[in-house]
């Protein structure tokens, strides 16, 4: 049986960590005021780094939305149930990905 309080605490901790990552990427994205390098190579490298940071920010925001959705599922007594087939999600899967919406079988389909 799923200990929903334990998973709620875990999800809240994950949420805090992801929000901190978003704050860091946000700081990097909005690094205004820094001098622009005169070197084209350095500017190109900086742009490449910015693209990586934008991707990391997007992934973190998606993860945050998934975590918030899982917290709502706990509140609605729907947590731990596969949203595709309706069976209980395996405990190992929930421990590995606590915000998952699907069981192993449905995730691999």
C-alpha cells in the first residue's frame, strides 16, 4: 500500500529542488549587464551555452508541472493509479519517478 504522506513529502522536496534549478537557469538567462565579448568565438560559445540553459529551464518547468500534478493527485486520492489502464503503479516505479502517471507496462507501450 502506498504511503501517500511519504510521497507527498518526497514530491514537495523535489518541487523545492526543481524550483531552485529554475531560479538558477533564470539567473543565467537574464545575465544582463555583463559585457559582450569582442571575440566572435566567445560570443558563439556563449550562445551555445544559452541554448543549453534554455533547454534545461524548459525541462525543469515540465518536471515542475508533473510534480505539481502528482501532488494534486494525492489530494484527490488518485495518486499511484495508472491513468491509462487504471492499475496500481508499481512501488519501485513510484520510488524512481514519484510523479509518474503510468505503470511500467503502459509507459513502454
